[in-house]
C-alpha cells in the first residue's frame, strides 16, 4: 500500500474514502473521482479506449463537456528516483488548461522524510490555470520579468529537489498531452510547447500589393476549366465558357496574427479589437473569395463553422470558426464586393504557424431532381507563413536533453575536475613528492567535492541510485529516469570505469561529498587535539562486514516492498547532510551529526563500516584488473610502516593491499616513494658504501 500523505497533502480523494493507493496502477474509481470534483461537475463513464473520465457540467438545460480527468501513472509512468513513478490526479478543460493537479502518491526520498511534502504540494498547485498550449518551464521568480511578452510560463521549482520536480513536470505534461491529442484535437503527435510562435516585432507599413509580393497574402485561382476537369465523368460537368476568365474564382488567404499583416489590413482600432477577441495561442485568418465558387454558402451563419472551407495541418482537421468581425478591411478596389471573413483556430488545436496549412474549398453540385445526388470536389489552397514572421522553439525544455543543456556549465566544471583527478591518480609521482603538497591537493579537492559536487550541484551518489534500479527492474520499467539528473549520470559514467582500474577508492576517497565532509571534520578534530581510536585488527575486519549486511537488506526491501525500502535507505545520512543541508526533522539530523562525530574518533567510521553504497562499490570493484599501488619485497616483512599509517586499515600484515577497503588517499604511495619515510629505502641508504676516490694531483706540484 502506497504512502498516504494526509488531507490535501497527497490525495484528497484517498483520505476522504480511505482508498488504498498502489504504486504502479491507477487507483481512482468513478465514485472517488466524483467526490473529489465539486458540484456542478458530473463524472461520466470511464473511456473504453483511453483511461480517462469525461467531466460534464450542467448549463441551463444543456449538459456540456467540461474536460477530462485521469491519473498520470496510467499514461506516463515515468519512474522517480526511488524507481517508482509519481501518480497525479489531473483534470483538463476542453481548451487544454489544468483545472486541477493533485498528488495521489509519490516515493521521492527528498519529499518523504526530507523536505516533507509541503514544498511538493505548493509546487503542484502552480499548475492550476496553466495551459498545455503554454511552454511551461521550471524556474524562479527572477525569470518572470518578461512573462508578459514571453512564450514561456515560469513556475517556481523546489530547492534541493530539482530533478524530482522535473520528473513530476515531465509526468504531468506527458500524460496530459496524450489526453489532449487524443480527446481535445491537438495537432497530431506534436508537443504544443514546441510549436513556433508568431513574431510581434515585424510591423512596417505595407499595402495589399506589397503584402502579396512578400508572400503574406497568398493568392489561389481556381479556373473554370480546373473545376470541370475535376467533375469530368460525374454527370454534372458543364461546358467551359469562352468568356476569358469570368468563370474563375480567386481566393486570398492572409494570416492576421502577425502585425505585418493584421495592422496593415485592419485599422488600428480594428487590430486592437481583433487582438482582444483572440485568446493566447489562437490564430486568425482572413479569407477573401471573388467568383462563382465562394466559401460562404446560402445557409452560412455568422459565428459558425463554414461548410465549404476546411483546414488541415499534418493531416489533422482543424476547426475554422467565423469570428463575426465587422471591422473594415484595406482591400484593393477589385475585391471591395468580395466575400471576406475572418476565421479563428483555437489554441488547443495545436496549429503550428511555421508549418504548411492545407485549406480546401469544397464545390458541390447536385444530380437529379426528386432525390438529388450531391457530388463534391475539393480544391487545395495551401498557405505557408514566411519564416521571417515566426520564431522557432529553441530546444525541448521538457525532456532530459533540455535539462542537460541547462546544466552544461556545471558538467563542464565537473569534467575538468575529473580529468585532473584522473591525471593525478594515473601519475601520482609529482603530487606525493612531499607530504605538504599531497595534503594541500587533497584538502583542496575534498573541499571542491563537498561544496561544488555536493551542496551546489547536488551530485551526491547514493544507495537510492542502486535501489531505484532494482525497483525499476522488478517493475519491468526502463532506466530513463536516471537521465533527469545529469550530475549523477556523469559521476556514475566516470566511477564505473574507475572500478575496473582502481576499485572503489576513486569515488569513496575523492568524489563522495559526505565522505569528504567526514574527512575534513576529522582533520579539524585532530587539529583540536582529539585523539583517534584505532580498532583492533580483528574487530575492524568484523565491523567491515556490517555494510554488506545493510546493502543486502536494502536491496531485498527494494525488491519486495518499495515502501519499506524508501524508509530503510534513511540509514544513509547523505540526504540529510548533502541534499538537504541539515534542513530536516531532528532524528535525521541527530543521526547524521552522530555519524560525523563518530568519525572524529574512528576515522571515517561510517564510510568503513556502515555505508551500503560503499559496500556496493566494493563488490563491483572486485572486477579491478590492476594492483596499482606499488609494493616492495620488504613490505610486510619486515616493514609495517604503511600498514600502521593507513587510517583505513586496508593493508594486511603481509603488506598486501585490501583494495575493497582502500580509499585511494595516496598516503602509502607517498611513503613508498619517500627516501625519508620508507624504511626499506632508509635502510638501503644506510647500507650504501661510499667509494673513496683519490683526488687528482694539483697542477705544478712536485712528485
């Protein structure tokens, strides 16, 4: 049973009805949904083809469609960092606006016992009233300065939970877009957030002829001969008259949204009136017809959909509706008596102004007298707005690629730091020349790891990465959720191959922010005069098995009980210290501080004895192919210098390195290469015989 979050803190419906909330399937029933939605909304029967419920509203004597309600997990089960997807209750109106978004269940570690669910629920509340037609971006209030003129809508993210809210955003938009495309008439398969936008800065005075030459007003002529050819063989064809074009029809199409067209064909008050009639994302087209085949039929009603003129884009029908606009138009004298109407395409249709628009004029004739047969032919009228009038979407900001691009600078800094670390570990000779140089480099790098990788970039690898993969595998889901945290992926991409070369020590000794903090605190404690305790070798060896037991327990719980697995990973204090910066309830803070305090007495005790992630890396590090730490014959027999100096107790009495417990601190490498610290080298210097050579005779001396 999934975790319930209290009234309005997870699922209003579940709390009211006491419903169980399962992690991997939708849980809502029609009765539950009806209680969640206030009157006068009425929930219809669940759709047989798509897992959605239609919502109706009573207006006078008519019942109209008010929207659709659905659960995100049924349509876009994108796993979070625990491996379990968010489940959101979403209600969309017929124009693609969010009527409501509520959290049914979630297993994000940062929101379970870290920040709590309050920030998550406040984040979700921001979606109400926003539309799928808008390009929704997660940012801060600082982004909102140009909101009035921007195509983007910014909502505030949640500090320390950036990746989690991005996964929620993707889950919400992906599920809602699927419903909108299938039920609300959005353009076939295209993300409304990624359509082009009409530029509003292109105005210049132009007359009709100039607009035609610029391709902004496009002309189509349907000749009488073309019409008769289309009807040939139907029995309703007519002879072509030889009147020199009197039977031809001229049609003109113009896209009024661009100021270059709208402001030139309408008066200034008319342009303002048109703009006030259009909702955000709506489109307005002027169609003018002169000749026998017009789009205005005898039964045409103002404000209605024309029956002779149609529009498609990407083979998807888009509804044209007359705007009933009586504003005077700046038409040439030859078109003053022509049929001219302004039609609107509403925003949820998903029309892309940068793509071709396929208008069609339908010509119908009748055959027979008593029960006439109607025969129709359509004539294509293609229109494409010049590219100079549109701005193309820059990137996909809702997917993981956009997230990676947004963090390009952080990733570049990390790449430089990892390249430096690789160079030092591959050729440590220069760094270990003197103890002071090694100490300065190590302290500097650990500070970088703690501050930049940990607190700033939130790049703390965690046992949650492993348990999340286990849960995803058990549920048969992919691992795409990992891509929403670029720093984690980049670190794993570096750490994985280093396991083959050096073992676990590269991460545990240099790249773990919590490990870095432990070591820095221990160094400060030593400066303060706190003496460390060195455990007996046998006790140390037994305690190092504890972390493997914890690892096995956490993986087992992740496989059989995601809820208990989410709770058990709190044995790891990384989230409290690094992700949340100690902003958490006191038991978690006390545990984290206790781990740090213990490390001042037993050097990095948590890392050596309790860390389940370290245990996992140690197991994976057994694929290591190199014994990269140099040893001498005298190491262990009789020399024990390195073993006694090793703070991690990772060197056996025989002198061999236990790489599964080695943190790659380079202290033993520095001792091995030092003629003043390595006992075998010192002994060799003492035993060295210095030959006595005769001095050369001085010039001019007598024999």
